[in-house]
C-alpha cells in the first residue's frame, strides 16, 4: 500500500499494453510536488522535469535500449508512485534499476513520500543533522524489508537503505541520504504475525519472540502478563529491540547479566543481499555474532528471541554519596565482583553518576532529594567540587519484603559512603524500569526534550579511570555541565567477544556517559558549539594521555578512525561486511563504508 498525503492527486495505474503508450500516459499525468532534497546530487527535482526526462529517454532509446524497454514494461504492473520513487533514485544518484526489483517492491506495508514521514526520517534524537531520504517504508512484515533490500541489492549499483527504530541515534546513524528509510517502529502494522510479542514457556528456559521494531516498554508489558521479564535493560525503554541489539544495550544490570546482546537466543536478519536468515550461536553463527553490536552493517533485525526470567514485583532504590573518587570506584568494583553470589547477597542494579553542578543533584530525578532540604555539594567536603553518587537497587516480591531490609543492610555495611547520605525509596518494578520516561515527560512539558543532544559515551579501562576523573570531571568540565553524567563499571566476562562490540582489553571497564543537552541560552556553556568542542577536548585528552577509551554508540568521520576503533577486529568486521552487504547499502549513516554508488570504502 502506498501512502501519498502530500500528493496533489491520487496516483494512477498504468494499464496500457504498449511500453511506449504506458510511458506516454505516465508522462502525461498531472504534476506532483514533493519537498526538495538538500542532497548535493542534482537531477530531476520536479515531476514535470521527470516526465520530460523520461519521455525524451523513451524517444531516444526505445528501439535500442532493452533495459529501458523492460523498465517501461514494468510500469504496466507497478504502482505509479512506487515507480516515481525508484525513478527519482535513478535520476538523483545515477542508479541503474532492473525491472524485476520494481515488481518485488509490491509491499503490503506503506511506501511513503509524505512530507511528515520524510521529515521524521530526516532527523534523530541528537538533533545535530538533517538528512532527507527519498522515501520511507513502513513494513507490514519481514517480507517487505526483504523486498526493499533485495531491490536495492539487485540493481546495478544499489541504493541506500537504513533501518530506523525510535530515532534515538545521536549523529545521524539511521539516516539515508537519497535512499529509503525503513521505519521499524510505529503503529502501521509493523508486528510479527502473532500481532504482539510471543512468549514461550519452556522446560529449560522461557523466552519471547519480538519484532525488531518493538519498543522495550511493550516487550516488558507483554511479558509481565506471564510474570516474566527480560534480564538486561537500557535506562530508557522507548527504544526498539533491533536498535539496542545493533549497539549492545546496557544499564545497571549489565554487571550481572551482561548487555542485552548477551541475552539473545536467536535472530531473524535481512542481510544486505536481501536474504532473510535465521541465526543463533548454532546456526549461521558468524552472522549472529556479527549483527549483535554490528551497528546495522550486516543486516536488519526483524525478529529477536529474548531470554526471560521471573519478574520481581518491587524495587528498593538506593542512592549514597561520595566525595572521594577512589573510594567511590572501590565500592562500585566491589559490588560488581559479587555477580556470582546468590541473589540475596548482591544488588540487582549498579550505576552511578557524577555531580559537578549543585543544580543537578537537586533537579535531575529530583524525587530523591527534597526541594525543601536541598543537598549542597560544598557542605559535603567534595574533592575538587565534585560529588559521586552510587545508585543501587534490590528487587523483591511482596512475599519477601520482610527480608529485603536485612539483605540491603548487610550489603551497605561494606561500603564507605558519606554517613547520613543514604536516600531510599520503594516502588513497583515497572515504575523503576520506566523511570527515565517520566523524566522525559517533564522535560517535554518544559520544551527541553526536543533539543540537540551532543552525547558522548565512552568505555574507559579500569586502570585509567582515576586519570579520567582528574582530567575530565575535575578538569575539562569545570563546575558546569548540561545534563547527567553516568559512570559505572562492568565485567568483561559478561560480554561475548565474538560480537561486533568493541570494549577495552581489561577485565573491568567503565561506562562514562555524558548525556548533555544543548540549550538556546545566553550561557555559553550550554550551547551546542561549546558542548561539541568540549567533547572533542575530552577525546583529545584521552588520546594525549594514552587512555585507551572506546566509544560506545561510536561516531567517526574517517575510515582510519573506524579502523583504529575496531583495532584487531577490523579484518573480521570487513570480512563480514563483504559477505553480508557487499554493495555496502545498509546503515550508511554510520559512515563506516561508502556505498558502491560512490567511489571508495574504508577497506581501500
């Protein structure tokens, strides 16, 4: 089905028997309008020019160019607007489209030129780039994804295809300049055949099969109907399953269960060749490991089988404060070392954050800190004007509420936080997992959500985290920031080294996430230019100090930077790319490889 809100008239079907007559009818249709692309490519930019260009080509080549003749024949069997989209690809980027691929694009979902759809697909949460696709596909099934990718792959040069989840990327990773964006999430029928996540209760394990565009919040709500839930999460649940699995998916449970990619049994993947393959550790294992954390380079996840565990009912949520960084990290590292202990002898979630601005401690997730009794950094003897907050939780059932106090007390007595700085609350399990969404609603109400987000996420080796603290938290950042700064350690043993994710070569490494928002403010330290400059300064500091950080949700501009990022894994990454997406048409917004429609790649 074709979506065409922005069109002046309904598209017609070409039903004449002669290719030349079909094309003549095509070229005599009333003019259609569409939003001008800002791509550097030139070519046919209005439907009037398209008609003239195509008719001229027919008159010139009808008796001599069999490819064009076959192309025109396809018009008789293809919806006109779909042909228009593909022809725009030809005229814009010089692609040669074979006729069979047009037939294969008879999708059951929506292929849209709607201005609102194109605009949405042009943007992301980062808000720092705008790149227009030519069209947006809202698939009704995995077969729609197969049809589009196969068409792109079958053409002489291919055209760009990017899968977009909830649009939460930062640097345009899901954008497709002059290509087609597949909107995996949304209310346009993008579900598995069952209509919702399908939970299976097995003798040895429980799992749920979910559509790649399903939001984690919907996965949670579906599995809770069975008293079950996934083991590993992200802090924000309004992200898609395919999106987080293409990166890693981390939160405070990762020290114990590993990232989300360590909790997947099986995937259905549409490769860059348009093949729909089921893969797991036992079947098509190279593709399975490559896709997990593969930044969308080897295929589009259309189904994931996620492991489940019994869901707790409530959460004891605790925060304690530190003024000494070495004590803070010592306690964090001690707590994650308990991952192999019985459930009663460890916390279920371990994170932390850095406080360099008194405003943040009293405003961000402020339910912990009473406005009538604000916490003052200066009153706590903070080293270098910086405080550190350890955030931990203990899951429990109402039937075990009597023992949770004892378990928490036994764990806390081994920690060296600032006395009298314990902040505690109890809440339902769902409310804890969905905590960031509540903060989102508050920010939206103040107009502070849809702003640029120059986020920087780094994996820092344990051996250099103190140097990072001194140079960044107590140095570069000063006493002002523009958003939360998360910091927490993880156990490398919980990560599968066969995946595509790159982490530091140490048994323990830290996530440092500077989750900052740029505001249209008179204060220079809150501007996008200032924050981006500060991010570059942080990266330069790490390079000069030889702190071997690795970017999480990486963004680089040059092939050499990507090769340096992957290090010894680059050869394997490149091999997987050439095997599963040889025309390099998938996820070009990552800027790792240039598609074959252009000149060179990172491998050359």
